[in-house]
């Protein structure tokens, strides 16, 4: 359903992107050649025992020619690129530091405690930091009656994808795109080139009205994902490894001193053939001490698939032929980055929630296809990523995994057939022998699972054409049950939570659940509504809709996506809903409007 909304909301932009990808023959780094500045001299590095390194540029070039099945440039975009670069392609045109807040406020919905995830909205309990378009806004948010816009950081030709806030530091991650269009607009056959770089800027925000730039880091390639642990931001960038005119395009770091290549001798690789290769670069940057040089490591592998991060390790998956998934464990400690283990499992994971680290074991749920039929599996591996235990083909024939969530010694997993949604409770306490404890079938499918408490799980999915919220009770593990559900009625309805877990706001102590909702009321999609639904959620009374908040204004037809609510948060007794055009503040008790601030 989310895809249908996007399709109807920006049909021409999507068509332009698809046309561009089909026509481009040189879409990534063409025109950026080695030799601008001296190569980066390798500093002492930790041992990547099971990976090899190239002795020279010539050896890297020979390896690509011998092992990469696709020679020359090929289209590649990272997870954020279609959203960020779409508008560029569409037209074919060319104060004193605040004390730590003692208020109660919500934070980004993350997977692992202590491992923050970049998002387009952050709050410290007094201020809100918001990405809108290619700018970051800082607003005084509490008390709501005094809310106002304090400052704006504009990025001109760069596009922020997410931010981190820690004390008096703001880190902004995003991409810079240089799009070279054909000389003549009608000469589409000429194609165009896209040069993509990922940046991280750090600002001192002690004075919220005058953020002070501290440092920047820019590297060639598409932004993939990031986390913040303590003082350090870890982010991953992907760039195709290909040859243009007999020249290997290497990753480059951009600074005020010039452009420096990451040398071939710094690139780690596993000796194997693949359809294509990407440079996957992991960067560690201290956002509190900006004088510390960022550290980076590059591995040349296939296309990065998903990333899971614990307090001590980054796990990155790469799809391989024959339905295999390759997993790399990368140890992180402050600026140290060390790839310590590699393993393989059968099938493909869905996303970061298909993976977990627990009691010195890594668990992953996958789906594979055998003779065209889906089979679902769960694997447990040790810290060397050697297989310890497995549970294979545990679901009935024909079911495909829709969501998974590991919570302590259990895995909750949802599969689906066209008409029903089996919900599984799996015991993973004994890593060598995971086993199904019980299951339940309900109509529809569940795309996101979130812990309510140790025995209850919230599910967000679709039933027929409508979004549905379900509260599962797994107190009796052999017979889980659905204790309450709420279907969002309309001709069809949808929620951003199905594709973006950070849009999910839940607080058990406040009995609060908020999700963005889109509703179309007729077949022709002429009547559409978008906003946030606010629920009370308890085990005793289930799900009770308290009301809704919309940013749509009178006279709008509902498809104005810049007025769609993307996130919600609370500070004390105020609910804040955020879109690209405004922030609304409503009383959490009765949802009465307190104030709204337009985003210019």
C-alpha cells in the first residue's frame, strides 16, 4: 500500500527515475579519476585474518577483470538515494549549553538499547531537531506555548538523510549529488552521469540560535546505514567497484586539502567471483572530539543487504549465489574497526530485525526458495560465525516470512500465505536447538513486530486492503493468542510503520501508541486523508482510538505529501507531530491544539 501511495503522489518523478536508470550507461563516478592528491598512507591496522588485501593497484585491476562478471559501470543507488535524488532527476533541470533535561520525553524507536539510529527527527526534551528538504531546523519545543524556530542549517546542493544529537553536538549525515544531464534535453539517448558522495558534518549547538560548524567528512559512495554508540558515529557507505577506460575507480575521501584515494593496498577482500563488486567502507567518527582523525576500513564484496549493530559489533550481510547469505562480524570499540569473523547461512534476511546478538551468539531468520517454493529458517551462530544450531523449513508449505523480532530468549516471527498470517513463538534459549513453541493464524499479514512487554508483542500489518494493529499474547507459549486488534477502515488504508520503524511511537507507561496513517475512501482515490492516529493501549482494555491529528489544510485533496505526518514524539504532556511543512503541538490528555509552527 505504501508503494501505491508514493506512486500516485509522485508518478512523474518515479517514471523519470526509472527512465534514467534504464538509459544511463555511466551513472555513478565517471569523470572522477584517480590522481588528485597523494594516496592515503595506511596507518597501523588491526588484523583482518580471514580477508586478503591487494599488494598493488595492478593486482586489484587484474582481480576485477578476472572475477567480476559485469565489467564497466552499472546503475547503483543506496537506500536513501531514490528519496533524496528523486526531485533532482524529476525535472531534468538543471545560547549557553542547556543542562540535561529532567523531563520525560520520547526518543527514536531503536532496536538495541544504547545503539542510537539516525533519524529525521530528534529531541533532547526541550528542543526539536528536524530534517526537512535539504535543511536541518532547530526549534525550541517546550514549553509548547513558547515554541519557536531558532535556527536553520541549509545544505544547498547536499541532502541530509538523518541526524544524531548528543549533548551539545549535532551530527548530520547525508548525500551530495552531482547530476550531469545531456547537452540537449531531447537527447535522452546520451544518458547522464550521477556522482554520489556521503557526508557527515558535526556542529556545536551550545547556542541553538547559532549552530557552529566544527568538522566534516566526505567520501565517495552512497550512504547505507549508521549508528551512534557513546561518542562515536559509525556509518557505512557503498560504492561500485568497476573499471572505466582501463582505470579502476577507487573510493575517495574529500577534504579542504584535496581529494585522496583509498589505496588498493588498504582494501580487504574475499577471494571469490561475483556478478559485481562494491566497496563497503565503515567509518568511525568521534563527534565529541572533532580533532580526532576519523578511522575507516574498506571491504570489497557484493551488494550490501542489511546491517545489525550491537554494542560491540556490526553485522553486515551480503547476498550470494545459490540462495546463500554471507555475514561479516566487524568488531567496533571507539575508533577501532576490525573484521573478525565471516559465516554463511541459507536464504535471505528481511531487514535488521531478522538479526540479533544474544549471549555470545548471533541469530538470523531467513527465507529461501526451493524449487520455487518459500521455506523459512532460523540459524544460531557463535562469535566466529560458525553454525551452532538451526531450525529449517518450520512453517507450512508456501508461507513467506513477513517480519521477525528477537526478544531475549525468544524469536517472534510472522509468515503469510495470501489469506492468513501465522504468528510463531520460537525458543532460542538453547542456541544449538531452537524450536517452535507455538503458533497462531489470523487474517492478513504482519510487517512490523514490537515488544509490549516480555510476553506480549504489538504487530503492525495489513488485513485485506486495510492497515491493522494487533496485540499478541504469548504468555502461554504453546498457544499464543490475539487479545485485541484495530483495523483502520477505508477503501484502503496504510501506515508508514510498515516500511519505517522509526515512525512508530509507543510508551507503555503512558499507555500511548501513535502511528502515521493514510486512508483512501473511494476506488478512484479522489478522497484521501493522512495524519496520525493516537491510541490508548493496555492489556486490560486493548486498543482504544483516542483521536487523530492531521497537517492537511482546508481545500487540500489529501495527496499533498509535504503535509503528511512522518513522525510523532512527546515531551511531558504534549504530543508533537511533524511533517515537512509544520509541527503541531497537541495536549496529550484531550488532543486539543496548543500551537503549530510552519516550516519554511
